[in-house]
C-alpha cells in the first residue's frame, strides 16, 4: 500500500527523466533546497517545468470564478495525475475531483479526495469491484460515474446480482451529441434510461451530465448556440426526472465543463427544477493552461467575460530543450520530441531562448516554428529574413505546449520553478 509519504513526498533519483545524474536522490520536499537553476545547466534537458506564480494564479482565479457563478469545481484529475496538484486544487476550495478511470480514481482517493466523479462509463467487473473496494475502505468516500445505455445498466445489474452485499452505485445520466463521444442521443432515450435507473436496486440516479468540449470552435456565436442547445437538453431531462421522482438524492448534481467553453456551461449548471441542485464544473487544463489550443480558445472566453489581457488563465508549463544540430540553412534540430511534449492538437510553440551560459531567457523571432516532431527530435524552422537570429548548437529553447494532458503523461515528475527559473519545488505524476 502506498503511504502518504511515498505519495506526497516521493524519492526522486536518476530513474526519473530530467533528474540530474550527478546528484544523489532527493525527496520532493528537499528539491527546493538543492539550489538548482534550469538555465544554469543543473538539470538535464529536455525538461518540462511548471511556473509557480502562474500555477497559483490559475488555481485562485478559477476557484474565484466558480464562487462568483454559484457553482462548484470538480477539476478533472486526468490532466495532471499529480497528488501534489490534487491537494492544491482541494486546498483552494474544489468540491472534489473528477477522473476518467478507476485506476486514476484510486490515486485521487489516496491523495485525499472524498467527493469524486468518474466522467466516463464504468462497465467492467474489475472496475465495479474496484469502486466497491474503495467505498468500503473509505466510509466517507463518494464515487459517482456515468451511465448512458440500458446495455451498461444490464452489466452493472448483473455484477450486483453476483455480489448481493455490494452498495448501490451512484450514477449520473449522460446526455450526448451526435457524432461526438458517449451519452444518450435523444430525449426519449434519456427518459427511458432514467426510468430504468430508478427501478434498479443496483444504482441510484443522482444527477445529469454532459460534455460540451468537442463542439468548441472559438467563435462565440457558434459556441454559445451549440452550448445552449446541449444544456437545454440537459435541463429538459433534469426537469422530467425531478417531476417524476426519478432522482434518489436530496441534492441533484448537474455537471459539465471541459476547459474550452466552461464559462458558457457554468451559467446553466443550476437549472430551476424544483429541488436542490449542485452545479459541478469539471475543467482540468485550467491548472496550467497552455500556449496553444486553450490559449486560443481563452481569447473568446475573455471577451465574453470582459477580462483584460493576462487577467484570466496564464500558461504555467514550459518544456526546455537544447539545439543539437544545424544541418542545413533554415533548420535547427532540437533535442525534444514526441516522447517529451504534446503534439496531438498542435505543434509546440517556441517562446524563449537562452544562450549557453545565460541565466535569463530572451524572446524568439515571430517566424520561429516547429514543423515536425520525431520521437526525440523537433524540427525548428524560421524565415530567411531571420537567418541572422538563427539558433546555434548548444543554445536552449523554451517551448510552450498545446494541450497539457498529453505533456503531463510523458513525465514522472516536474520541477516547479520561479519566474527566474530557480527550482523551488516539484510534483510527482502517476500515469
């Protein structure tokens, strides 16, 4: 069994990518005392880092927004899978945490989460049994997961029949969108499922859920229309369930919210359905934000909310790497690749440079861009007019990322740095 010390204060050593081979193992709590500086060459590159001030700003800013909206935050833990960041989110005031799998859930529970959501369908015997084990081990634990079909309900009921001492599972009915992921596609399908859920002894229907993020475009008019149409469906099902006493809870959960259209769904998470409602926003990527996809989408969010530039979410993650080759004009090969940095939504963004020996970064030309990634290499290119400003072998390049989730999962730890790149702390990551 993992102890609190092992989870929150693990021992880092040279088995961890990015840990200096010249240094003895250190506990997480000792990292800040080492005196390391990213740009002094104290840690091997490539290296993903978290900027402390931006991280703390994002935690406080999002928590303030949900309070203002009169809802609660259950941030998606799959973004970071970091116990230290889970604790920061809970300490900042999060109602609970969200996960995608039972394996992720177990890490969150070990980190102290006691109100949890699995924003996914649970169907396998092993996962159902795993939830029951956690519920029995932690009598103050709440786990709510999603149901979207009679077929899934049949599997749950079959498992429960074979385990008559099991506790009823708390579930939310998911409303889906044609062509997107999971969830009931029609009102009639949702109502039929809700009725069966109420009749089942294996589950308790406690809320309604949806995910709007796959429809995000960055165009406020289109995104508002899309979100409102989806939330109208959520509200209609919630009203029917409340009117027909299909909910088995004193407080109905209504949940939505990725990290793209969270401001739009936030306004619809407490429908007036006659009973007590708790709105749960599940945004996860807000904690570090990014320099790519979410920064682009945040521009529209800021306009809708009337936020000044830099007032809302700020990029808190960077990946630093070394120029290893200048094999031809207009091209530098940087020692960072698909094993180190996200590329699923867009290529990394060059944001800073530091000459060998320099302790402070400077800006990069606007024409610099990554055209491709291999496993361990990035192809950095620039316009011919910027040839005089081209990078040199041995220079360090800082990259912003697009989509935090798929950078976090490439690392087992990340140092937390001050704005001058002094290492002050670290987090562990459990994918």
